[in-house]
């Protein structure tokens, strides 16, 4: 049984959760402690006690912890990638890549820990100097989802530690193994007791305590819009800081002048890889009339060749859906689409494999309109729908007709149209002739409208959430 980390000690939980592989339900990844209210409170107290010392630590001390942890993740990428593939279901190669990305994030913020800058400004008053300083926010709660079990925790925890905050980290109960391994690496890298605490448990217990505790000065949350709205309201009520990433209903626009091979590749990768379980997935394929039929035909042809299987199998391109609940949600949305009048052009079948797992054939719906539920609500599975558009202007209007605004893309060979969509798409991330679901770790990540709230994540922009600004006036 893997314990929670509270104040530098590994503590058994009130109960436990079994981590099973969605590729093979007989494969038990591990058993993990589940925290109760008292243990969450103990973790917050430990983080609060450690906060002054970690805030006063030198930039080199913080940098060394992050660099050491990042190097360990890199050295263990294959081992931890296999663990990740087993518990979440993404193919082993992609899982190894995710661990490597987490390593890169830690090493990036090891550098940022050395570059926390301020400003020295001349006052408008004679003989007065002004210094603008950045200071750690304090204790922060980190709440992460199951779809990127180590990358998303890394891009929240690493900057928090780099900028001098202490952390109470709640991972998703579906994927505790990757989170445990990451926190274990941080602890063994030399993080002082209480600086990084791990508490596995349900949102109704752990998440609720973190959001309500006055000692927690901010919460960085990635999850559903419904839960994010509740987190935002609770934090606002006590004037704490919120950083929220809440998903998307991301459009990929295919214009008549697009390179067909490029467009199909972008759609296949963006919509179906990692089983469509990405907040940046291309769930709406908006295709102008002149290329519509050729695009649909070519996409179906590519879909026929996709290999759905066990996450550890060498030839698997798409793994299982993460859980039985998520699988049922995907199947329910396919039924909803049919009732709304969408045509299932390909896929959507529950698949049988050698082991008992949650396998679903990627599905393409055609003949859809943007007012259908399948085009309004985030499905979070290997399901994409095609919406026919009259022309580029109509396609842009359809793309923006959503309450979300995380990621959006366009496939075109026209510089004019590329510029039009670059400027006109209402999204925090825009991809031109690339899948909507690929992002770099050293640049900002986040959306607009109902997808995000608060400062951006990743890159140098992460400093905005994890620090406060102090202005100091001095008469020498």
C-alpha cells in the first residue's frame, strides 16, 4: 500500500483505493491510501508550517530540488511511462513521452527559480527609490485530472515550488500511481518536510477541504466546468486566488484550400489519439463545402487503419477509455447524437480484446449542426463530429459559437485565411496546419470564455499565479 505524504512522513489513509488498468481489469497497478478530513487538515498545517522556511530558501536551493527531481524522472522515463500506461490507458510510447515532458517541466522551472526578477524604478519624488518585488503566494492547493497523470501535476507543482510556495496536492483517484511517483521523487530530491504534501481522495473530501481552508491562499484546478465553477465561487468568497482550466469543445476548421493529407492527419491526431481524452481535442471538425466529402472519405479511410488495443502492446495507437463511467458517457453521447439526427459514419462500437478492458472504436459523426448537444458539450472520448460550413466566414462563426475557448485550429494553404483565423478565433491556443492538441511546456497554456479563469499556466507566465507583487519605497 502506497501512503500519503504529509509533513515529510508517509501516512496510511483512513481507507484505500485500488488502481486498476483500463487495458486489463485484472492488472492491479497498486493500492493507495485515501485521506480523510483530518489528514487533509494535517497536510495543510504542514504546508503552512513549512511556508516561511521555503519562502526564505535561496533560489539555488529551490532550483536544485527541481533539477534533481527532473533528472530522476528522465532517468526513470521507461519505468514510470509503463506505470502511467497501465493506470491511465494511453499507449506506452505516449506515456513515456509524458514522463519525459514532466522531466522537462521540472528542469525548466529549475531555471526559472534562479530568474525570479523584480524592478528598480526611480520615484516621481526626489530622493526616493522604488523596488517592485515578487513574493510567494503561500500555501497552494493543486487539484489535477486523470488524463495526464504526471504532466499536469508537474506543470502545477514545479512552478509552485520554484516560486517559493508550499503545496498540498490532490491527484485524481483514478491515477494515483504517477502522482505518488512524482511526489516521491520531489521528496528524495531534498524538498524539506511539508513543502510538498500528497493527499489522495475524492473531491468531495480533499478538494472541498482545500478550497475552504483559509490557510490555502490559492488553488490551481484542472477539471470539469461544473466543478470549476464551484471552486471559483468558494475561493472568491474568501478572497483567495483561483487558477482554473475547465476543458473545451475545440474546433478544427478545414477550408477548401487545405492540403487534404495535412487536414486528415490533424483531425485524426487531434480528435482520436490518447482516446480523445484531452481538453484540447478536436471534437468539432468544421469543414467547408468544397472539401467536405473528400475530407470525410479520407478521414474514414484513415480511421479504418487505427489500431485500438492494450496500452502496453507495441502496435497500439489508441488505448482504452480510462474507466467504465467514461466509457458509458461516450456511448451515451453516441446515442444522443443519433437521436438528434447525426449519422454515425464510422466506429462507435465497444471492442473486445484478449483482456477485459474499456475499448471503444473511434467514432465519426456527420450531418451534424452546431446546436446539437454533441457539439455543445464536452464528451471527452474518441468521438468527433463534422459540421458543414458554407465558406471561411461561416466556418469562423461556427467555430466561435461555443461557451468554451481553449484550443482551436485551421487547415489552409492561404496566408490570408491563416491570418483571418489567427486573429478571429476566440481561443487561448490557435493551431494553423497542426493538431489542436499539441502544446509546448515553455509557453503559456490556457483559454478564454468558459474554458479558463485566472492567470495562465506554464512557461514564464506561471509566475503570475504563484507570486504576489510588493512595492517598496525607500529614502536612502
